[in-house]
């Protein structure tokens, strides 16, 4: 009986010591449960200004070397919740937005330049605006989401269909429109206001995002990237 009691006593003390050892080795403020993360992706469409574009999140310059026009970042992992995002480029006033990140979801930001009218405080100038695209439910099959940051209020967009016909959609500025892609793994042609722009390279199942913008000469062009989910303007 005494032997059993001693063994129980020893096991109890070993358990207590193990607990205190674990507590002592845990970093201050460390959460034993892994914190939930969301992601931010930037699609750089700043055609005006000078030099590289810098992305600041919560006061930190994410990539000091900066980004070039049409660069698309990977998903930048951040703690789920609220964050302040600022985009900077010489020659433009900064653009800032607040983002509430959901766990395991990606918010896409598209910085673009816009002419800001004069006020009593400052003259007319170019500034940065930021369009946010939030993920919705998963895409089924292959789809195209069209989003426009062009200065034109509404654009006629045509998505090619095998056989030489076209699916027509009217895309308003800063809004999204979704269409099914009927091409198999190939290139789906696109026309905007009757002019050909970059085709969509079709590969995996998912959502292909087509961002429509004005180049420095005012000509309408497009850039596309792949996402697993539908996107909607936030």
C-alpha cells in the first residue's frame, strides 16, 4: 500500500513540475493556440507617378525595394482582424484604406491613380485610390470576374465563346461582373469597346480576374490573375 501511495505521489509531483516547466519555456504573450490568419494581395495598377510603389501595412514597409507596374504580390499573411494599408509613390498623394481580414481568406487591393480636384487647401493633383476585392464562395468550374478602374463609367466587354461568338457584359466603374468561361484549357479572347485586349490564359478550375484600366496614353487595357474564389468589390 505504501509503495502504491509513493508512486501516486511521485506521478502527481512529476505532472506539476511538467506544467511549470511548460509555462516557464513559453514566451511571454505567446498563445498556445495558433492565431488565425488572413491574407492581402496587391495588384499594382499605378500608371502615373515616379519610381517604385511601396506597400505599408500597420506602419511597416512590407517590401522596401518596392513594386513595379503590373506586379501582383503573393498572399501576405496577417493576423485576422483590422489593418491599415497605405500605398505610396512619388508624385502622388498617398492612398490609405482600412481592411478587416477574415481568417483563411484573401483581400485583393488594387491601387490606381485618380485626378483629385482642387480645394481651398490644395491645388488639383494626382492621388492614389485603393479598390478592395473581397472573396466570396468558391468558384465552380471556370469563371471570369471583370472589374474596372478605368475612368470610363461603363464599358462594353465581350468574352469569347468557342465557335466565334461572344458573351457581352457591361462593366461599370469600380464594380464587378462575373461570366462563365466556356473555353477549355486554352486562351479565352476578350474585346473591350470593340478592341482586342489581353486574352485570359485558361488552366486550372477557378476564377480568372480581369482588371480593366487606362494606360498613360488613355488607351484601355487589361491585366488578369487567377483566384480560387469569386471576388466582389468591397
